[in-house]
């Protein structure tokens, strides 16, 4: 039976990370699908290349591009690979001013995963492993919703299964997370941090026995260790818990990851790449959920938009449907809603789509908004825990039920 391993950017940020990946895949046995993200912060760096080009700053774009190439060349050399002969990296930036920003984005930003997987595949081959490199833009079929492409599961599953079931297939397949391609051969991306999602889709297509996400934390914790001093590992969760955690903003897994696994009852394991034999966390049908500990989840970069009726003929239901129409069309992600007699407030991720949406809302409502906010969700809270959490924070809005509290907090930086 197939197993799927996913390695994120932090786990392959340098040559040692790649060597560690080798150690982990050697222990895995046969029939291993390895999904890899771009190395380190490469995706952000590629985004900057496009931003410079788009702003007409060609020199800066080129110098950023050269930095990215140099970064990969340095890792190759440390791994004993010959740039130019073992691997030929993309020479020119695939930018075409006639294409839309978003289409260019996908052509450029997808290269991070192409480079990381090429390096890793060639390195593993040279270490004597039985390896095949897969080019996901040709295998994972999507539509052309640039930067958030929708996967055509039927086509992708059949292409990927037939590639996997070939009699002479090498033991290990190295595939890019996060990227796919259209029917006419253009690369697409699935949304930032989308590699987990790729791993889940592949697990689903291959009826894998498990999907493991290798991370730089011991597993799923009850809070971000960079924020809370005393974190504990949650060893076992149900799929539903994991969905809730990821939608509340837990960085641990991409929200779209759970569904493809739940559908086929495939367990998702989250393990520390620095300590491969540790138990980590297991998400499955028979999970038990976080027990006896509050779970703290921060969702950053929020904007709270408040709409007030322009006249007294305010009908909540009508206004809500108007507002949600705008929200949906502008692809905003709502994290919280609150209404009063004459206002409706929504907290959304502060993305580049927000300004246009606000403009549209202003046609119907008096709109005010606050930026630089975070949403803190505390699951399994008690009054004492809530009091402690509020301490020292400026709170714009709060919603509490018996077990869950949600606070919209002003970011202090
Ligand atoms: N490399 C992509 C990103 O940084 C995808 C991923 O890491 O999951 O967003
Ligand atoms: Mg990542």
C-alpha cells in the first residue's frame, strides 16, 4: 500500500534538511509518494520577483531572481551535485507582460517547487535510491483560476493512478506540492501553503495507508509555542477537530487537507522531522480530540469591517445576503460575524481583494473598518482562562459560548 510523505519548506531549507529527508524516506520502505514544497522562503522570494517586474523594476527583479538561483546552486553544491549537468535550472524568468498578473504569478511562483523537487530527486538517485521525479503540472489537472486553481479530481486521479500502478515504477516518487496545470499545459498554483492539500489529494487517489506531514514542531500543539509558553502535544484528533483548528487559523495544516482524507478514512500523521521516531499527532476516524487542555489558535492579518444602515429601512436578512454576495464574489474569507440592530460586522482575512469589496459595500452602507487585527480562538475555555487571555490585550470584539471564545485583538507592533 502506498504511503504519502509531505515535506514543507522549513524541512528542506538547506542541504542538511535534504539529508534528513533522505534518512526519513530510507526508513519508509517501498511505495512512497513524497510531496515537497519550495525550499525555505523561496515562494516569498519568487513573489517578490513578480512584484518588481509588475512595478517595472526590472533590475531589482533580476537581482532577486539571481539570489534565488544562487541559493539553490549553493544547496546543490553542498549536496555534491553539479549545477548545469546534474540539473539545469530555469534560465529566464517566465514573465509575459501580456498575461495577467495572476497568470504570471503561477508561471513564476510554481518554479520553487520545480527546483526543490529536481534537486531532491537527483540527490536521492545519486545516493542509490530508486526514485522517479513527477512533473505535477502535467499530472494534477486544474482549471485556470490562477493562484487558487480548482483541481479536476477525476482526470487527475486517473492519470496519477496509472502512473503509480506501472509495473516498473521506482520505489519512491518525488512530486511537487502546491502546483498543477491546465489542460493546455500552463502551470497553476493551489493557494499559499497548498502542499498539504496536494499530499491529501494524492493520498486519496492512491488509497494510501496514511499521509504524514513532516514539520518543525513535535505534532499538533494546543498553542503556537512562539506565543504561549506552555504548550502540550495533542496526540489524537478527529477529522472534524482538525478542520475546526485549521479554519480558526491554526498554521499546522491547510484547511483543504482534511476532506480528501476523511472521505477515504486515511489517517493523517503530523510528525517532527527532527525526530522521525516520535509519535507526533494522529488525525483519524477514531481520534479522541483535545482533552483537558484549552486550544489557542491565532489568525493574523484580519480586518474588521462594520456596515451601518444608510437609512432606517434596515432589514437584517436582506443586508446579510447583499453583504455575503459581495464577500463571495471578492473571494474574502470570513472568520467571524456579529450583528446588532443596525450594524453588521465581519472579520475577514485582509487580502488584496478587500479594498474593492469595501468600495462595493460603500454603495449600500456606511462602512468603517479597522486593520492590523488578529482573531484569537480559544477552544475548551473557562472563565479563568478567558480572563488570563484578555489580560493586556486591546479587544475590539468578542464572542463567547460555553466552551469557545473568540476575540478580535489589536495587533501590537
Ligand atoms: N511553497 C508554497 C508556499 O510557501 C506551498 C507550501 O509551502 O505549501 O505557500
Ligand atoms: Mg510552506
